[in-house]
């Protein structure tokens, strides 16, 4: 009977505190406290524990929703572990599907955590809710920003639609950019949309792609907003955003509170200042030199292992979905065997693997799932602590919060942005169309090659010259790679333009042009010929960079500058004097001989008639013996006959012939 009174007293006390707690939960509370030896019949003990549970329920942001079992369990735990969080973790990896779902309450001006689970393909309503929540988040952050205080007003689109003409001098409109039809941009927010005229708009720093939230001002006339300036919403640091999150853990993980403020974790970080993590991207396991470098890396850290190795994909240079899963499985097994050879690293360090955009997974979907178990099973047998997580993911180390997202965002921004800088930079126009391989990656880092590309585009302003520039850069960097391998060095391209290195440059050119020393022929004679012209252009480019004292080409003294310019001039003279006899003459002879032995591309008219008549006669004969039957040998011969006709007259594509059957030849109109 006394227990029933305590249950009723609990339920009434919770009601007075603003919480609706069901009777069965009150029974659970009572049973737990009795098991722990706590007497709730004592009024002071009752009040103390009730306050702790109410504070816990409030910190879980349980307003506007019913109290569930998990809230009660956390509230009970807060009574026995007051002042500490039993779920505080030093290192935690949070999958994209475990990110907290936050919603903003405009009345309380605070976020709360939703309990809905993440799914890869949700309902259609979620998309509209996504954009609405994103707008609300940016809106409340913009309103708090100090740049907008004073007489500047932040309005909505319906403010414009209710009036005929207004000049937005001290008024800003926040909305998302989108196109209703090709070339017609609009600004949309939850209250409506308005057409934009961007002819005289001034764009501030940033990328302005479709669906980007922007701040716009200008003049509104005839239902069109004539934009004078457009800017991205202001950012906000942690201190500014902290009050709207309350006590909830917005980052994710097992803890109920924000670990960023944890005193015990801050103390742990202070005592372990030497802990560090290593991040790697594009770890191409199908390259043998990658395993060589990783072995050197693990060997160097064997004595003092780092806290974690974070490897981000792509994990193969030419991986496309599930086509190379067997190869990738073997490569990961080899990687596991390599790590296992270093006991300190394998036991004390964490290994996290984040998939890339072309690794085996569902294509064109973000977040990307972790690598499939089929690929990672053998690896996990050797390293059970290894974690294969999603892309993106979050990493919490003590009070530090890290977001890992492997994506090629820059090309997408450049392709979809509304406004591009007026200056045609090499990184925007050339490197984005180059194949993403080792050549493109390394060429970006060479100053001389990058400057040459920009100068090349200035001289040739035709639209398609970006492809010619891309090919020229790839050819010259292949020469640099060949030289580095030949000389076992890693010098930049500017160091090649020296008279003492002329013979080595010629040897490197012969390698990439496929020179056969026995037959004295080239696989690519044209490449051997025109690389000399390219090298002279690079000499001119390097000369003007030194004279202008550009970044990376400034000499310490005038004597050093004169000596460098003298070496470049001498190298250029050597090209003019010796390149022809060393390479170009022989390459040109080889090229001409290949032209002489080349067969005629077009037969004579008489030959065409004879071939057609012979082919048609052969088709008629085969049709008599195998009418309405799909015989394999007959089918092959008829396909060959039709292909012969197609090559001459170009009537159909080869792919069309592969779908034809014998019946098709008897009904087809051969007069065409």
C-alpha cells in the first residue's frame, strides 16, 4: 500500500513539474530505487531525486512530446551518477546514420533532438522538410549575427509581393537560388518566390550554385527583383551558436551532453599532448609504390604509434562500383597483412576507412555506405579493431569534433556556380577537365607548369583551347616523370631547363616517345618532334617569371638571376641546334615511312560495285538454304556481309547489326 502512495506521489510531482509520466514508468522508478536501497518514503530524499530526474528530462528537450522509456532510464541514471556522464568517450566514430536529427523550435529559440531513425530512401515529404529546416537554421543564425544589427532589416519574399515598387537599400532578402526554366533565376523562401535580374549584380566572395541560400538586395519593379548585390549568409562560431543547443549533444555519440565542455576530457587531452591522428586521401592500393610507402610509414611509427590512421578513398585508381570487388578484397587482405607485421601499430592505433566516390557502394548517393563486408572480412580477421564507416562520418576525440567527408566538391561548385571570376584561371578551366590521375595531381603542384598553362590560355582564347592546353600539360609532365625515374630524383620542372641536363632530357623524351634503339623507330614520332617546341616555350615562360620576380622564381641576388637566365638561354640554344639531329629528324623520317606504308583509305568506285554485288549474291545464297532458321554459321556469315556493306555505305551502326536475326535479312528493303 505504501508503494502505491509513492507511485501516485511521483506521478503528481511530475505533473506539477510539467511532465506527463505514465504509471508504469513510475513503477519502474520505484523498483529501481528500492533495488538500490534508496527510500523514497523520506521526503528530503524524494525531493532531491525528483529534482534530478526533472532536470534530466528537461535537458533531453522532452517538451512537446511524450515521455518514453529511454528518457526515464536516463533520468534514473542521473540520480545515481550525478555530476558525471558514464558515456564519456575519449575516441568515438559516428556513422552518418547515427547523426542526431535536430529541429529548431522558433518559440523557445532552441534545438531539440528528434527520435526518428535515418533511412537511405525516405518519404517524399522529407525533401521539402529538409529545405525548410535548412532555411530556418540559416535564418536564425543570420538574425543573431552582429553585422545585421542596427537599421538593416531582414525580410521575406512575401514582403516584396505585397508591394509594387521598392528599393532595398537597407533591406535584405534571404532565399534559395533556383531556375524555373533555363537561364531564369528565382529567389525562393517558405513564403513565395520572385524572379531575379542579375545583369548588374555584384557578387561577393563564394560559389553561388542552385539551391544555395543567399542574401540579396536591389530594386523591385514589375514583379522582378533587380539585384544590385548578392552575398552568402554570415557564418557563426561555436560561442555564438552554443546557447541555442542547450544541453543536448548535437554532434552525436553515446553521451547525452556536449563533450566539448567536459572537464575530465580536457584534463585527459592536457596530459596526453603527444597524441595525434594521421589522415590520408586517395590511397590507391593497386599501386605497388603505395604499399612501399605505407610500409615505411608504419615502420617509422612502430616505436610511437599514433592515436589513429584515417584512410579515405578512393582505394583503387580505376575502381567502378562492384566490378573490381574481388581485386579490392585481395588488396585489403594484403594491407591487413602489412599492418599486422607491426605489432605496436596494429594493437595501439585505431584504423578508420572512409569510402570514396568510386569505391563499391550505391552510386550517386550521399551518404555512402561503408565498404561491404565481402571486401573487408579478411582484413577484419587480422585487425578486429578496424572501423569501416560511412562517408561522411564524424570523429570525436576528447573535446575535439572532426567531420570527415570525402567528395570532389570543387569541380561541382565550378560547374554549377551562377557566377565565375572574370579571370580565366588554370585551375578552373584546365585541371577540372583533366583525368584525375597521378599526372594531373602532380602537375597542379608544379609552379612552372601551372604558370605556362595560364599564359597558354591567354595567347589562345578560343573555347576549345583548354583541351589543347590540357594535352600539352600532360605531355610535358610525362616528360618530367620520365626524367625523375631515369635520374632517381624528384626535381621540379624548372630544374630541367639547364644545359648540363640536356642529354638526360633527350633520353627521357625517347622513353615516353617509345624509341626502339635497335630498329631506330618511335611508337609516337609526333610527340618526339613537338616536345622540343614545347620546351622552348617553357624556356620563354621561365625567363619572364624570373625577370618579373614572380612567387617561387625570385633570386637572392642579381648574379644568381643573371646566371639562371644564362643557363636558360643556353638550354634553348641547344634545343635549336641539337634537337633536330638527336630526335626530330629521325622521328620525322619514321613518321613519313609510316605514311608511305599506309593503305589507301577509300577504294575505287569499280571496286565498291564489285564488292557490293559479290556480297549481295552471297546473302541470297545463304537465304535459300536457311530461310526462317537461326543457324549459327549462317548468322555469322550474314553479319560479316552486312558489316562489309555498312563500312562502305555507312547505313547503320555496328550495334544495330548485333540485334538482327536471319529473318530480318529476308524482310529488309535492300534497295536502300
